[in-house]
């Protein structure tokens, strides 16, 4: 593989700015068409984000990927997904030596469970078709010239692929600097905010004392007038700062986008207020010694049962107290002071609007010879491999 960390004056058919998931794919496919390709990345090491993805295992894609798994212009997203969906993605990875295993729920991981193998295979595939990958070379300027583009005043390319990602985990190199570059080439960039991001509860809040506990939960984003705007169900993890886990990450972008709005949890997602009240009343009749904490212990982790329950016998609780407790189980409002920000967000919501892109080819509608792909665009997916599929 030809990699270097400096490029003096030179020219190529295609320059790819950003050698992350989207940029490496674009570079490989351009190289396979016979183009001379230079992929330039600002980070000292290529693939830092792939390496930390999926807890170091890289959740490559999902066995079923639909536009509904993404936020953004779903009509447009569907068109792009259909042009390269899960089947050709898996075929491509198999062709470069990466087979996958399906996990419960449909997530697909490399059989080796090693993100490192994914990066190595992509870099080898790039090298095979002569792609030159340059690390440690941040692109600071990029102008249209008579015959294409002039990059950092020294590199000439006939065509340009902008794959600089979003702003999440900037230490991997995705620091949002690509937005200024595409603006300079005539694109707009919609407001960006963290998505798939953990949420912080106030210091001293009970959620923090449960750090390490996880439970199947339904979360709601509720407007100030009490309307449920979004709901997600899945595993919630209490942490030393507040809330994380798949269900929290999935709902975080909605909580952020809908401010002012509240986050509400049901720790018994199969129960409604009414069904839980009826079963507690029946339990009190059956067993005069039953307490709410005791009943909860059978269904939620012990520490949560202690937090949400009461050691008073069910039959002795006043109607009002019983109802307050039930509400705390199926409609617990959890105060959130902030999200954990881009340092911890898995993706960036917002970006370049899809209506500025020719969806069949990902060519810019604003600048001849420019192409955009990956997270720089206004698309963010759920947890589960969807964001790599988009990239
Ligand atoms: P990406 O951010 O990967 O790459 C952009 C590249 O551009 C970077 O290498 C950067 O250095 C470079 N760059 C930026 N500006 C530049 C400039 N001015 N000059 C030169 N280079 C520049 N998704 C998924 O589907 N499954 C998963 O398991 C996970 N797990 C996961 C874990 C964590 C911790 C994070 C942070 C994210 C994930 N994701 C994920 C999301 C997924 O990693 C993400 O959506 C894709 O990597 C986006 O790919 P892109 O290539 O578009 O951007």
C-alpha cells in the first residue's frame, strides 16, 4: 500500500478528502474504475473511528436496513440505500475477506469480531487498485480551478469526493472542518447537533447511584403540553453521569431536537398505569404481606426495586401514595441537564441537505465535479450498523 504523510505538488483524477468509512469506500470504487486516486486524511492514523466502533468489534451493518431506520429526508435516503443496499455491501466485504456473523436483533459484525481487520481489509483493497492514502494532512483549502480542484494549494484533482464526516469524537479527526470546505464550494450546511449520545442527569440524582445497572426500558420524549413526541424501547444503562445504553442513544437526538421537552421512562414497558395498578391490587389481596419493593424485585434489578418501590405493605398504602409510586415506575420523568456532547456522540445529526445532491451518483448539484458521501450529509441512523451502511 502506498501511504505517506506528506504530499507535495501533484495531480490525480480523484481526490478523496477524509479516509474514514465513506471515503475509503469511495476511493476503492473509483480506483476499481481505473482512476488515479489520492485519499487525504487529517488524522495521524487512518481508521480511528472504525477502530473504536461497536466497542472495538465494528457493527458493520444490519441484516435489514430501511429508510425508516434513519432521520433526515427518508424519501431521498431510501433512494440512496437502494442503490447499494445490504446484499452488495456484504458481497463487497466478503470479496475483501470480511465475512460477518449475525447477532440477535440483526446486527452484523465481522466474524473475527475485530474492527482492526475491517480497516486492514479496506486499506489492502485500496492499495490493490493503486489508491494512495495520505494521513496527517488536514485539508485547509479547496478551490474550484479551470480543470478541477486545487487542494491545499498544491494538489490538483479533476474530481473531488468530500467524505469528512461530522463532528462526533473530534479526536479521531472528524472535527467538522469539512463543513467550511463544502460551504466554500457552494453548499449549505444545516444546523448540526449530537446524536446517539449519552445523557447527563443532575449531580446527586438517584440514577447516578445505580451506575452499572441495566434494564429494558421504554423512553418517551414528552412535550411541555404532555404530548408524547417520540418513544423508543431497549436496554438502558445507568452510569456515573446519568444514562446510556442503546435506548438512550436512540432517543437522545429527539430529546435534543425537541427542547424544551421532558424525558420520561417506563421501567415496566409492558405495563400501563392501569394494568400495573390492577395487578398490584390483586397481589395485595392474594398476599397481605406483599410490598411494592418485593413485587418489583421479581421484575427489575434489586437496586432499582429499592429505588422505585416501598417496603410498606401494598394494602397499607394510601390510594394517592400507591398511584404516585406507580407513576414513578411507568411514567418516571428523569431530569436531564445536558447531553454528553460531541466527544461522546456516535454520530452527528444535520449537515449538507440531500436536495443539494444528485441521489443516483452522490454528485453535488452545486459544484461540478464534486461528490459528497457519509456523515457530512444530513442523515443519521439508529444504533445497529445503520450509520456504516449509510457511509
Ligand atoms: P468519519 O468520521 O468516519 O470519517 C471522516 C474522516 O475525514 C476522518 O478520518 C477525518 O480525520 C477526516 N477529515 C475530516 N476533516 C478533514 C479535513 N479537513 N482534512 C482531511 N481529513 C479530514 N456506526 C455503525 O454503523 N456501527 C457501529 O458499530 C458504530 N459504532 C460507533 C462507535 C463510536 C464510538 C462512534 C464515534 C461512531 C460509531 N458509529 C458506528 C458511527 C460511524 O462510525 C460513523 O457514522 C461513520 O464512521 C461515518 O463515516 P464517514 O466516513 O462519513 O465519517
